[in-house]
C-alpha cells in the first residue's frame, strides 16, 4: 500500500488508518497540537503529548501469548510519521 502521511496544517487528527492485527483492531492518532493516543480493541492503551515525536510501548495478550507493541511518532515540518512494531517486526510505517 502507498505511504500514508498527514499534513498537520490540513488535518485535525489521524496518523494511521484503523488497522486489523489478526482479529484485533489498532487505532493510532495524533493531532496538530501534539496529542497522541493508541487504542487496541477500543481500549485506550497509552497516550501522551509531544511536538517532536515520541515512542510508546504496551503489551497485550493475543491467543494466550503476550504481544509487545511499539508505536513511534515522528514529527516533520509539514507532516507526521508513525511506525508500529509488533514483537519487534514493523507492521505499519508511514
């Protein structure tokens, strides 16, 4: 799929489209004021605020096994980028 970028000057929110990870749903969002949040199956897992970018880590149980997620936000001059890793493997990069 093509890279997904968000122009902070044009967008209110959303850095990553809603993503299915197996039977689970992952939502990652950020806004132009630097508020960032990550939800997993509709449950807020982590949130914070950053202008330059920041990383978040959380662990959930999937099929009886722990799954470690890393979400890294990076801010550019006119756009935001996000990378999501599951158990160390990138599953989304913008």
